[in-house]
């Protein structure tokens, strides 16, 4: 970025990089979204590097395990349902967007890093029904690295597509 100095020359301003990006999981969260703690936890982002009227690009500490659990430490970003997000839309990095499958759909956002990629898998929406996310033999949830889970990069509550800056 350049600014004009009072002495006639340019002043070069370097913005400090966000130190919390590396090793954390990104998710753009639309303005006004409040995640619920619905048995898997709800944690605040470590920070954000880009914010605008539409929301913020947040960065979350990754969960230790790819398996959703209800034991401490609770590691979910949080949960959205019809009551706290009536016009839910989640989109992946390729701008493929999903809505809730039914009014009783509950989506839990689980931050996880696989290699160097941060993932935000969710389940229960149109195109990724909850039944596909359950192991048919054990009836336990599949690990979030299973391809049945879409990897989400944006979430909004005002219809599709989900917002971004």
C-alpha cells in the first residue's frame, strides 16, 4: 500500500501478516451468525484477517481428531439450526453451495487439518444427507476426512450463495 507523505515522497506501508493463519482452519462466517454449543462445543476463532460488512474470514484451531466427539475438550466451531440460521447456505471453495435438507437439519462445523489443508466438514444438508455420514456397521459418525463430508469454506444465513468479502 502507498501513502503520500507530507514532504512530497511516497511512504511505503507494509501490513503485518496474520500470525494465526498457519496451522489454523479458515472459514468465512457471514455477519450476525452465532454458533450454538450443541453437545460438540462452540469455540471462538483465534482471529480473522479479513472483515467486511458481509462477515469475516475467521481462523479456528483445528480439532485433534477427525472424529466428532462429545468429550472434553469439545472441539467444534459450533452448530447452526433453523432457529439461529433460518436461510442457511454453506459453500465450498469451488462455489458449490448447499442448503438445509429439512427444517430439522442441524449442521455442526468441525475444524480439522489433513496435511496442510484445513477442512470444515459439515453434515445434514441437501446433497450430503446425514445418513451418508454414518458408518452402516458401527452406526458411529464417519471421520470428517471421509469424502461423504463436503469441505466448506463459507457459511451464511441469508440464502445462497454464502457471503464473502
